């Protein structure tokens, strides 16, 4: 029997497991890096990409100081350094303290930041605290939205920083100009990467991409993924509009009504997640086709997650971190509409 073409179709993909695995990999890579960091590296600066935080400037960051041979100190941004509209809630501050951070000014060198002071041998513990802080307190939806820099004892960036899973080192090649690139000579996945980089005005190497090779693009409170398939040559643009949604007949009827009104694409419920998807042909690939699909999907997903959440509950990908927990997802298999 032939293997099915779409064994990892979004309809059968466990989004929660996918994201959790990426954070596990990031935490393990950070622990390993801290344990094996050469003496020439004095620290790491890890920042949440502004595109993931929904604002134009980097605000949320964690710095790790490895200057002392026996101690390891880390510092995390507090409300004293944040604009009022981006302040951490009381609940988030309670989580910071529960994770083990000391109040600003307590740990030497912390100043207005939260501080963490641990022996150099506690790299695993430090990595767990930092990963949870970036994810649960600062709201990074995926480690692919983390930017980092390794610095030497003079404070200069290290040219060849260690790998931290799918987190992205700062720096890289320039922004590509589509008119100057021979796309036909490139494999499909590279064509897509160059197109996305040109659209977002970033170097291709800095695109958020997870361990499965899916590119991630934020659109308001929604997340849009771009996946490249070589056999058959296709580019899938899809979004988990809402997670933790309870299945019922009224929801299926609502999705069916919306699909009927959509110019292109599909909506469906699978394993407690409402997905939206558009497929672009990879054979005779045209950047304009992918750009159109992304334009439609980013607008659609950002509008639908708010509208459907008001009707059926659930959680948006970039929802308010103080929202309640997700409802338990149904166990039956979702249906295409």
C-alpha cells in the first residue's frame, strides 16, 4: 500500500505537541550551550522578536552573564523598563517570582531588571527558568521568534555564535531583491524563503522557521505558517485560527457558511483547532501567487480568530497571556468542509 501524500497535513498535526517540542529543543540547546561556553564568550542576550510581540521595538529580553568562573547571573526586563501599555500584569509578576527571579536591584548588576544568581553547574535549571520566562511571562509563542547574540568580554558580538535550537542569531545576509534573483535556478523551498524575505524586508536567514521547516508570520493576533512540499510541488499557507474549541453542530454550520463566502481557501475543525488553509502550486512557481495567498490568509486569520472566539470560545495564537486556560479539546477527528 502506498504511503499517503499528506501524512503531516495540518488536519492531523498536533500543534501543541509541535510547539512544545520546539521549546524542549531550545531549552536543551541553551543548557548545553551554557555548560560548554568557551571562556572567550562572556554572555548571551536573548530578545523576543518585536514581530512576535506586536510592537515595533524589542522590549522583552533576558541577558546571561558568564563573566564569573563560578557563578552565572541572568537578568530579565521588568516593568521599570517597559512602557506602561506593555507592563507585565500582577499575575505575570507573580510567575516571575515563582520561577526564582529576585526583584530588581537584589542580584548584583541587575539594576532595574529581575535577577537570577546560580552556580555555573546549574545550567539545566537556569535554562528551564529562562525558557519558561520567555514563553510564559513574555509571551513568545515559539522559540523561532527569539533573537540572540553571544558577546565577548569586551561586549562585542561573537562572529560565530552557538546554536540555540530554532532561535535566530542576530545578523546575516542582506535583504534580497526579487528582480535581481534568478528564482528558476533555485529549489522550491529556497524560492519561497527568498519571496518571504523580500516581502518582510528581512534577510532570508532571519526568517522564523521551526524544526519542521515551516516559516512563521504574525498577523495581529493570528499566526500564519508557510510549508513547502517537494512531492508534489506545493506551498501550503495555513493558520491555526483558534485552539481549544469544543465541537458542535452550530460550529460546523458557521464554518460552512464562512467557506461558502471565501474567494479561495478552506476552513475546517481538527482535534479542537479551527484551521484556515490556502494551497499554492509549486510547479511553475510565481512569487505573486504566494504573495496573494499570504495577503488573503493574514487578513482572514486575524479577523476570524476574534470573530469566532466571541462566538465559540477558544484561544488565539497570540492571545492575551492572562486569558483563562484552554478548554479540553475533543478527541474525535475533525472534518473537512
